[in-house]
C-alpha cells in the first residue's frame, strides 16, 4: 500500500493519445509527482472530463512511466472510457495516484518472472517488465486473447502469445500456454507468476499455480469510486489464510493479491 503522503491529486496534461486497435488507446499524461513514485501494479483514478458527468473517476493501471509522463492503456467499454479515449492533446485531466499496492518483485524468491495476461489485462505488464529489467531479473511475457486482434503486445519483449481461435501463437488459452512453456523448460529456475486479466483466466491460473507450488500474484478489478478506501464500492470476497472467505477493499489491500486468495 502506498503511503497516503505520496498520493497526489493533480491536473495532468494529456501529451499524446494513440489508438492501437481493438478499441484500445494509449494516453500519455504529464504528472511528474505520480511518475516519480509509481511502482508496477499501481493504478491511477482519472476524472475523464471536466463535466460533472460521469461523476466518478475511473481506475486504470499504470501502463508505462517515461520521465515525467505516465501512460495508461484504455479499452473503451462504456461512457467514461469512450470520453477518455476522445481526450485531445493539451487537455488537463484530474489524476489521483499512484494508488494501491504493487507487484512483489524484490523478494529474491524466484529466478524467472512469468508475466501472464489476457486482453486489456496486459496493460500493467510493460511497466512491470521494465522494472524487472532494471533489476536484471529474467522474465517471459505470456499474452492471451480470443483472437489475434485482441493481443496487446505492443512494446513488450520476450513475448509468447496464445489465441483461443489459433489465429496467432499457441492455439489455446494463456494458462495452457504457461503450462506448455514450463513443461518445455523455456523458463529456467524458480518461477513466480504475475498476472492480470479476466477473472475466469485468473482463477484457472491461481489453481494451477497453487497445485504446482508456484508463487503467484494477481491484479484484480472491481468497480471503484474513490480509489482510496472511502466509498466501500470496491469490496471483493477472497480466501483468507485459514481458507475462509473474507471481504476486502480492493483499492486499499489490492489490486495485487496473492493467488492463493483467489483459488476457491
Ligand atoms: C484497479 C483497476 C485497474 C484497471 N485498469 C484498467 C486499465 O489499465 N485499462 C482499462 O481499459 N481498464 C482498466 N480497468 C477497468 C476500467 O476502470 C473500467 O473499464 C472503466 O472504469 C469503465 O468505465 P466506463 O464508464 O467506460 O464504463 P461503464 O459504462 O461505467 O461500465 C461498463 C463496464 O465497466 C464496469 N465499470 C464501471 N465503472 C467502473 C469502475 N469505476 N471500476 C471498474 N469497473 C467499472 C461496469 O461494471 C461495466 O461492466 C481497471 C479497473 C480497476 C479496478
Ligand atoms: S474504491 Fe472507494 S473504497 Fe475502494
């Protein structure tokens, strides 16, 4: 969890917007304070326009950090994301962040990081791979989608892909690709999985990792209002250490959780 003293609420300048296909855009926001303290896995809560509608901000993973700029990768799914993707260069948007916890990459408990993502869940992986690279930690990106146009591999390195329809890469889902890569010996040493994507994918992944004793961290989503533990809108039910169900505020205790909490 980010100390509240490092969370900034700033008017960030939109410096670039790039449509990259499949209803997805990458938006660059100049916000030096957030860029300086962001860690991979953190998110920002963005007011998508200057109007009172939509009222609530929308949460987005930090896709990349470049100097004073953060990038977010936004998939259009409704009114807020549609308005955000229409933002033009020079627009000022209110951005709160960095928020939430981050991926655990400094533990020394693994030799190769396996970055497993599906659909728009690939958004946090570029910042994560850059942070791993900076520490000299080997990694492999495994990216899944229903079909080839869903694969958001732009900018990623060491990348293998899987599509449900076999139109690109491995024919199957990304969890099957992970099993295949491990069985083929393509990822040396001890593994740790870092993942983001749709819940059914994350559940299957969590179960495989638990059965294989592979440490695993998942970045989850829920509907979020405030992003800082005030509105109680982001409650999710997870396993606790005793195997019982407990409810947590995902914006405060997540969005990154231990995979063992998501197996049931
Ligand atoms: C921690 C976190 C990180 C995320 N990172 C990304 C990202 O990097 N890229 C990306 O494209 N999307 C990301 N999302 C999802 C994104 O926030 C939602 O797609 C967006 O808020 C939908 O807004 P909308 O107004 O376009 O959709 P709406 O028209 O409001 O609803 C469309 C769908 O989005 C869901 N939704 C609505 N509001 C929210 C909300 N505040 N939070 C979550 N889901 C909501 C609704 O349940 C519905 O299924 C993230 C969500 C969370 C919680
Ligand atoms: S989003 Fe408001 S409490 Fe989590």
